[in-house]
C-alpha cells in the first residue's frame, strides 16, 4: 500500500464528530484513537506518533493532543523522547521480562476465575468461538494479524467470564498486546504452534470447569512465553529511548 493510500485509509477511519461536539474539547478522543490503532494495525511498536498527523486526522487542536500523549506516556503505551518526539513503545528485553513476571500470577488467576464461573454455569459461547479460531490458525487458515488480535480477545473473554471487575483494571492488556506485536514476527512457526497449543489447553480446562488445571495451564503458558522470549534475537528488542 502506498503512502497516499495509507493516508487516505487512515483519514477515512478517523472518528466522525457528532453535532454538538466541541472541536478540541477532550484528549480522550486521541487516547482512544491511538489505543484502537494498536488493535487495528495502524500503529506498531517503535513507530513515530506525530502531533501534526493526529491534529489533521482527528481535527483536534494541539493542546488536547499534547495532553493525550502525556496520558499515553503515563500508561506506558508511548515514549516521549527529548528531541526525537513520541514513539509507540518498543520494549527492551528487561522490560519484556518484567511484564511477563507481573503477568504470570494474573494469567493464572484469570484462568482459575473463568473455570470457576463455568463450573457454576457461566456462558462460555464466546470462548468456544475463540477455540475454533485458534484451531483454524493452527491449520494455517488465519493470518498473523488476525491471530494477534484474537489472543487479545481471548484474555478479554476469560476476564468477562470470570467476572472480577478489578482484574480487568489491573491486567496490563494494552502493554501485553504491544509486546505481542513486537515479538510475534520473530517467532518461528514451531514456537507459534506451541503458543496456540498452550491457549487451547487453557481453554479446555476452563470449559471443563476445572479451576486447578486452568490456573496451572495459565501459569505454565506465561513461563513458556518467558522461555520463548529469552530465545529471541536482540533485534527484537530495540531500545527506543536511545
């Protein structure tokens, strides 16, 4: 896709303002646009995020854009680097390890709560649909971008089934998605298949209503992810603060 085509595509995707909205009234529009862009594939780790582009695309004044970028920096989604501007965050290797260390107990808890809920007759229809999508990916009929998004959806569905609202606040979903975007291209097919098999084991335990097994599978998945991360080349972890 050419730069002009990408520009037109991005502009066409910009949110339409409703009558009565005040131009430049809130940084929330910018924050939402950037976060949605991560899941839609508009933005990738290490990509420069220019104030002028956001102002033009969203028809928002400079003040709210700058406030939004400060918020995104505080959320860990972007880095504001002196004399270089704002970049979508790219993790260093240590930062990636630190994130997985935090994620391990949360993933185990998420899986256990979902399994307990299923054992008490919670609706798991969406989880079954995700199971089918992952199975199609294993057979090669789902592309990489779709699969990365589906992994994010898996976490969201498991948390929704579990019903713990505090977990949805604590779980670092956006950061995890960024790390997936950054590292997935460097994974060999064998490692990708290992990942999908781990997801399917978590889903199977949840659908069986087995909280002990679900918690164990969730923990082991993150531990295996750590081993895969350790094996990645240094080029997968550019230091965007340099």
